[in-house]
C-alpha cells in the first residue's frame, strides 16, 4: 500500500518540478541571463513538456492551480526560506514592506463572534471619521458581520478599497445605546517601521524598529535628528521581534552608526560572487554610544545590523541569541502573477560568520527548523547564557580581537534572560482587552487629550485602573493568582498601564513608556550606556 502511494505521488512531483522549471527557469533566464545565467536546453525541454500538457492532455489542466499546489512542496526540498506566493496572496504579503496600503486604518480582533477594533491608526481615515478603540463592528455596508464566524481575510477585503472610495460601518460603542452608522472615506495608510522614538533618560534615546521597509531609513533619520535635538548621546536600538526586510534599508541605517568606512556585511552564492557592503562614514549617530537589543525573533536584516555593530566593536549587543536567518532571497515575478522568493546567496558578518543556522531538507525538516526557536525555551537557552553551546569551530574575532561565535544567529555580548509570563497572566489576554474597553469608555475624553507621558502617568495615579481590574476579574469569575503573587501582580500592573497607554492620545509611546520601565533588557542597556558615557576614553 505504501509503494502505491509513492508511485501515485511521483508523477505529481515530477509535474510540479516541470511547472517550477517553467516558471522559474524562464523568468530567471530573463532576469539574470545577461550577467549570471544562461537558460539551458533542459529548461526549454521542460517548457515544451508544459506546452504539450496544456495543449494535448486528455483533460483540461489548470497549470496555475497545479503550481499553487505543488511548487511549495518542491521548494521545501531547497531551504526553509525559498517560498512560492500565489497571485491571490502576493499583494497582502508585500504590503508590510511597501510602507503603506489603501484602507480605513484599523486593527481588530474577534471576541465571541463580534469584530472589535483594537487599534486606530493615527491620522488615518477611521480616526478622522470618529472610530474608537473598543468599537464593535456589526455591519459593513449592507453586510452583517456580527454573530458570524467571519474570517479576518474576508473582513479585510470588505474594509479595504481604493483611496477615495467610501465604506459605511455600523458600530456598537461602550456607553452608547444606539448603533452608530459611520461613513469612512478610505485613504492611504502608512505602515511605520519605527514603533516609537523617545528620550528614555536625559541623555539616552530609545528607538524601537519592527521591520526594514521601504521607508525605514527616512523614518530613522527623522527620529534620531529629533532625539539629538533633545540631548541624545546614547542610543538604544531595539530590534527585538524585528523579522527583517529590505537589504538596502538595513545597509543605509547601519551606515549611520559609523564614523568611518567599515564593512557591514557580505553576500556570496553559487551564482553570485562575493559582494561587500560598507558604511559611508560620517554617520549621524557616529558620536553616540550604541546598544542593540535582540531576541530569538530578531532575524535577517536585524541580524545584519547587530553583526556589523558587534564585529566592528561599535556597540554592545544585549538580549538573547537571534533567530539565525542569513539567506538572501530574490523576488521573482512569475507569468501567472504569483511570486517566488528564491534563495540566491548567504549573508556573512564582517568577521566571516554565516548568520544562517543549520537546516535540513524536506517537509519534516523544515517544520523542525521553524520550531527550533520555540525549543530554546525548553532547553533553557532563553533563561541561561550557559545553555548556549559554543565550540572552537564556530569561533571568530572582532576588529579589536574579541571572541565571538558563529553557528547561527548573533549571540549577544551581554545575555539577559527572557521575561516569561506565567500561565495565569497569559490566560488574561482577552480579559485585558475587555476591561480596557470598559475603562477607555469611561475616560475616553481625558485619554484623548493626553499630550505627554507625565500627564498620562499622573492620570493613572489619580484614576488607578488596578482595583477596578480585580473587581472585573471577580465579576467574570476569575480567581486571584495562587502562586508567584508578587511577580504576577507586577506584570498585571504593567500590562494594564500598557493597554491604557496604547488607547490614549499617545498610542505606541504610551504603551512603550510603561513597558520599558520594568523591561530588564532595556534597564540593562541604560546601565551599560551610562557607564560607557562616564568612562574616560583612555581608561583601561
């Protein structure tokens, strides 16, 4: 029986390879042939086979549909990051790195089959039309969406549309008895790659960057200029959970950290000769002391920046070992309007370390590869630096002769354990949202007028949300924590303030301001930078 299954699948696998060869071989030949490739006779033969199948096969064949189904299986045999993106998914897949999209500008989640607005983008059409955090969307135009198990993609399609077009939503708002019909004129919504930039101490600026999109460099330059005007001498660049993006953007940002020409990264592949990337020198942050924060979800472009800073001894890397994604993908537009991200080279840090961690081939190996970062919690790596196994075979040296290690990812100079939430706190995610909606409805006018973090902090002192939250928990039948009470209480207090800061007029700044007050990695970075700033240059 098993052999029959294999024999049945084998023709499909061959067909998939033919489809892949047709889509990729012809396209690569068109894009790269003048410099790197010639399209071989085998590629032409495969294209001819596809032509025969399309014209003469006994039954109609939808080549695009076959491609969508079987090409991803072929790519799993290559590496974990070469992926096929069907035409229907390509635009949404690219949007986060494009820097904008057309829509109304809200984030949402589903609670008990009801769509609840969880974020309203600053300056967006929804905010201008009067949509608030916590509003429940019951209908879009003439379509009821409440009480139905509507999938996110379906709702996104209903809310999005060309800039200038209109959509009407019917919402239910906390404290209001009547349904509110609100007409929104869609617009272009920016997708910022910098969450927040502010002075975390009188001399230290803090910048949180979530990706490297087309607008990252311009956002970064604007942010640090403002911070310098406010007195910044130290820079904390938080790249935790930054999954990467465009290479030209990370090169441009990293270049601004150096006073002289320094190697940032080099790439090399079978068909691509080694190419070195250097900083231009005289960067706008060249006089600042630098700390870069990373964790197990810092990947690709963020690892390039961290590796360049570490290998050139330009600053201090703090946190946990990064993801280990060092494969270079080239985006290829296919004839069926789908896309292929094909790995063509590897990234190497200036010392010669490959950023990419080991991987196998095939479906099971790829699954194991993606689960590896979560297994770091089980092995203890996220809690103890001693759990990271280093060997002499992965030893490299920085510009000043310090030992650093390869083997996948960037190992921080200073390890700080991950702060884990207990099961009790993790179980309160939906409760935090519901209570924040209630609290925000009560104090909406005051929260919408917050001008700075000092005002917000004073407001929460005068209108402490903590006692009311525990009353809300009791009303919902949630018992008080029975263990780790002090730590749990501290985490709840911080998370409550974060949620309320987020829905205030300060938005991301309000949330990060409270989170960073208790964030052990940020606290360590402040301490390290203050010591560097106070140490004379000629000190031993």
